[in-house]
């Protein structure tokens, strides 16, 4: 139960800070309005650092179903624990995104752009081309999981700063690969908050774009599995 609580709390904190920076950039009358993708990428990197640093001792700080699946495929995590971890991560993502809405309610009310409101909760493509969008998510998640698999077995550690390489990894992915789909790389980051967008009483919201929702979920799983398989081959 301690590890599941860690995954829930860590993912909620991750989404609160990560989706929080998106809200700060996209919604009207915020202090950070229109500050751009670079601010979002840095905000997400700091969110990862803080969340991983906070709960690593409790659960290992997967905070992402793709990471959990990748570790299991690579033989570094028990498959018996995968369902519980994913459930805790999904609930954490829903809780974190709900907190973002609660904190930014006045700014949601002041924003007329329904697409921007949706983007605070979940990702969407800059150019809608589902095969290309799927490939973007596969590549971004592959980079994430392959790098994490190498980071979790380092020859030297940074002690309390072990969360820093993962944060820098997310920053690099965001800056380099985030321009196509917004680099979801996680069902807990995208699907859980998307569900909350559908459920919460947000004024002037649009539909939750369920026709796209499968892309970050399927793409992140494929990317994670490919990364784990290649990592296994590299050890042979």
C-alpha cells in the first residue's frame, strides 16, 4: 500500500505542476500567459524532478504507466505489481488535473478558447495526422523509457540528486520532440486528465477529443515496449 500511495501522490504532484505550467501559459490573465513551449518544457522538467525526488523512496517513482510497463518488460519490475501501479498513477493523474482546474478556475472562466482549456488537461497534435502523431508518441516514449532504463542502473549515482537526470531527460524531449503532439508519453498524463476535462463543470468547454485519445496511450505503450526490448538486447 505504501508504494501505491507513493505512485498516487507522486503522479498527482507531477500533473499538478506539469499541467499547472500549461494552464499558466495558455489561459487568459495569468502571469505567464503566452510564454511558450520552452516555459512548458522547463515546467514539466521541474515537475518531474520534484515528483520523483519526493516519492522515490516510497515507490521507485515510476509515475507513468509506460515506465512501469517498460521496467516490467525489461525484467526490472514484477508484472504482478503492474496493475496496481497503473491504477494508482491514473487516479493520481485525475486528482492532479482536478487540482489544476480548482486553482485556475477564474482563468478558465476568463478564457473563451475551448481548445486552450482542453490543452490544459491533455495533449493534442499541432498537425492532425494520426499515423504521424502515433509515431511521434512512439519515438518520444522510446527515448524516455530507454534512457530511464539506463539511468536506473548507473555505474555511479548522484545520491539525493538521482531525480535530476530524469528531469533533464524530460526537458530535452520537450524541447526537441514536443512540437508535434505535446509529448504525452503517458496514459496517466493524458487519459486521466482528459477524463476529468469531460467530467468537470468547466464553462465553455468543447468535447474532450476522444477520437485522438488512443494515440498517446497506444503510442506510449509501443514506445516503452520497444525501448525495453532494445535495452534487453543491448545487455546480451
